[in-house]
C-alpha cells in the first residue's frame, strides 16, 4: 500500500458524516497524529483543485487507530470540517481560496548545516516508517529546512506530488522553528497552508522558514507564530504556510529521552539543552 492509498483508506463514509481512522504510520509526536496528515485528510475530502488554502485549528491530541467522527459542511465555495472523538472536538478546519503566491522564498540551510533530531516512527522524519517521508531537516543561524526527494508512495496518478507531503513538511519545519526558539517541545495548533501549484513527484522539494519569523504571540508567550515555504526544483513556490507552535514546558523530557535511541546526545542537546545532560 502506498502512502496516498493509506490516507484514502483512513476515510470512510460519504456526504456530511464521515469517519477518519488514521493508521499509526501517520504519527507525529508519540501516539498522536501528525498535523500535516489530518490537514491532508480534510483536503482529500474537499477535492478542490490548486490553488487553495487548508486551515486546521488543533484543540486536542488526535489519536491514531481510533475511528473519529468527521463532519463536513459547505461554506462559501469551500468546506468546513469538525473532527471529534465522542463529544470532544479535536480539530476544526476549512478549505478556501488561496492568497497570492509569495514573491520570494527563504534559503534553506546548507546540506552540512546542523542536523535536527529524528525519531524511528514519526511520519515526517522517522527512520523506520515505511510509509513516511524520512526527511532530514537542518538548521543554521538563520533558517530551518532542507531538500527532500519524494518517495514513490507520494506520487499521484497524474504524476504530481501528493499534498500530504507538502502539509507534512511545512508542519514539521514549523515544529522545529518553535522548538529552537523556546528550547521546549510542544505542538502545532493553528495551521494555515496555501497550496499555490502542483509539484512534480519526481523532483526534489525544498522547505525553509526563517528563524527570525518565529515570534511569541502578544499576551501569551507560549504561542509562537512561524512562516515557512516550499519550492520545487525550478525554484517556484508551490506552498506557503503560517503555523502556530505552542510550547509545553517539560514535554521535551519524554521526547528527548525517546530520541536518544537514534540520535547522538549532542544533536538533541542543541535543541533541548535543559533536558539532555552533557557539555
């Protein structure tokens, strides 16, 4: 089964009442769906052509392997979504028109820049996730990002790259922008991803976000707003995003401990210095 097939298989039902059951391969943080995969599921249901904007407001952790109610409603030529577990709303989302494409993209860190930590099971960076992207993001003093070569499972029948790859890459970069800014783990809570053009599935995609754009929200410094873009091999911007990261004090302790199995301690210490001992 390809990754795009797995996302289709996660959806059941038709019309306004559907069910979303995400495979465990779509994990972000432990036992939690990657934000980019949920947004891509909304997009798959809507079935709109590019350009478009996908929005998701994550209120609670989205569990994996559990049937979740997905309510769909039309709205001004787009669609609105509510993902719920029982009476608890987990995510509210929408699909709408996209803003103009940005004029310029941030340069990604060089291939020899500081590697960011990876894990075994993460849908974005996991080394042992056969359905995942297996992306290695990097950071330097000015940016977070990297160049990713698409895996076969993200190819659509028309030869273009699945939006699932773009939503996941942008969300992953936003997480690390927030983590580097705060020294804490956390989660992305508000995702606004504009898909400006289709990208070919047989060419690399470069993701980058400026570290200077990660800024605390006035009135609540736990929330950090970030900006990221994705460009294809020709340099054209195919997607852009503004994504909010919320820092959760102490959450990095568990994450860092798990990552020690597949990363050198020094790599993790650069991001989470308060949670990894050593020089």
